[in-house]
């Protein structure tokens, strides 16, 4: 190591006295100083030129990163309405207010107000879900994978679970439905072929050790061509003839007809129940537009058994999830679903999106921009392969990777996407009060 370069490296104590670093909380300043000093030592070892100013600059960058919360509000112009990385469904104001009220005070989560005795945290959610879907009963847990695991563990632990090969899905993050079934204690049995499965395949696979027929709606991929799957009603009839229940994992949690948005039909929770499924599971933070939750609906006898499973306590929802989901469900009951951002973004017309894109482009002048037609994905494991027409703003002449990174590091971070060597912003999911932030972030990134 060049000793002259080494002498340029300040001590931690001296570095944190610098005003630029001293303004940060002490713990962050110390950690940042140590990181910057370690980097400087590595550079000096390689013979690189270093300076106290560079070390301070790096320390400030580290302190800023340490001070930035991991969970920060973000602006979604990514071209996906339900962007999993950005938290999927954006909540309605009513849900946000309900969560804040529950967090800001004690709440009536699990108490009977009339008697003062301990109550049931599921009661309000159960009543709303049954009203919206005509289910006999309902149970809400912390996510849909937990709902499936809990149901399989209750009904088919140590028993065979029949699942079509074409529905043996990976649900994201490398988690696979077969693994969930096995972890629940079920013995997975693949039925039929990847592209074609018939009722008789289930009948031939059935034996006295079979405890459940599982159906998984392919919510994150599409099979096209020479394909066949039994309908829910045909599969329910088969299950009942064989004397086992049918569990239908519909995934997206849709409560209203997607055709009204110009989209193909996505099975609703009511559809599956009316077709004869004994149990239906779904996510709360996909097309339903609420908090992350796993929703179990169906026959009262099965829901009651599942609720008594000790695992139900391990995956139960907290008061914040319950408050947000209840407020979201009430919007559906009251005919106010247009207040749910997911529904609002789905129903936003191409003309309305174009107007926002045009406003962005005009306000960003004289920065070179390009207004173009595009497609928005629903995302989040919902309506795979289905897109909505949109308008988007591109940035010719800008380094797409550099611009994308600069916007991700802005406050708040702005997420777009790169396509055809251009960086794009899709405003379908952009609210009016966010336009100023996007304009300022882009100007700052390209200044």
C-alpha cells in the first residue's frame, strides 16, 4: 500500500465530525464512515488515487442510503397495474383511513361490544364476504398460499391430492404449488397431461386414499392451442361422486365481471362457488384491490374445521390487515368500487390515459420526449397475457439504464420500464397528484 495515499484516510471519529455527515443520526454516520473508509483502503491497496473529499462524499452516500426506509412510497409507471415488486394493489383511501385508525388507537378487533366478552376477529369480514359471494362461510388468513396450505393440511393430511399437470404452477418467488401441498402433508398426484386433462383422468387416479381434488386457476401463465380442462362444475360433480371435496384456487380474488373493462372473463369468487366448489381460495391484494390476505370461502362444515386447525393461529391476520380488507369489501357492498385504485386503473379509458401522457410530455418540454401507444399489463399474477391499450412517454436521446436508475433513486422513486432501447413511463396508474413528482424527478435526473 502507498503510505502517502493511506495517510489521506481520516479516522472514523474525524470523518463523522464533518458537517455533511454529522447531520445524520449518529449510528448511520458511524456505519457510513466505516464503509467509506474500508472502500478507501481497498482503493489505496490497488494504487488508486484517493482524497478526503471523495471519502466524505462516499460516506454521505452511504448515510443517505442507510437513512432511507426500505419501504418507501413509490410512483408506478411500470406498465403493470398490479406490480408485485411495488406492492401489488394500491389501497383505496377508505382502506388507508381504516388502517390508520386501527394503528393509531386501540380497536375492537376481538371483543364483543354488547357483552364485553372476547369476540371473533373474523366476524365482520365473514359477513361481508358471504354477502358478496353467497358463500356459506369464510375465513381470512395472511396470504393465498397460506389459505391453500391450511385447507390441504386440514382436509387431506396424509392423503392423496389430485391436481392436473397443467395446473401444477409456480406461484412466484420460486414457490411451487406442489411444494405447498407436500408441506401441508398432502400426497400430490399429477393427473392428465400438461395440455389436456379430462374428468375421467381424475376418476382413474382416484382411490380410497384420496382426500381432495385441487384445482388451480392458471393466473400467471396461459396455455393455448390443443388444450382441455374440465369446467369447475364438471370437476365439482366428479369430486362429489367420488365423495371428496373440491378446492378451487382462483388466485386473483375477482369480485366483479372483468368484461366491463373490455377484458376477457376472469372467474369470480361467486362463479366458482355457484359452480359447486366446496372451498375457494383467493388473494386479497390482486384484482380485489385490498390488503394482502388469503381468502377462504365455501361450505360451513369445511370452514369451521379449517378454522380449528392450530395452523390457523400461525397464519391469522392482524388488525391492520383486517381493517384495510374490511374497508375495501365495504366499498363493493356499497357500490363504491370505483374508489378502489385497481378498479379505477382498469376502467381508465385510453383517452384518459392519453391525456395524462400528453400533459406529462408538455410539462417536460424542452426535454426530448416521444408520445406513443403501448400496452399495460394487469400484472400481479392476474389475467396473464391480457393487456390494456395505453399511451406512454419515451425519452429518446437519454441513456435508458441511467435514467431508469436515477428515477428509482429519486424521492419518491419513480418506476418505468425499458423497451426497444428507450425508457418509458406508462401513466395508466398515475394519479393527478403524482404528476408534479414525476416531472420534477425526470428534470432532476436529466439535468
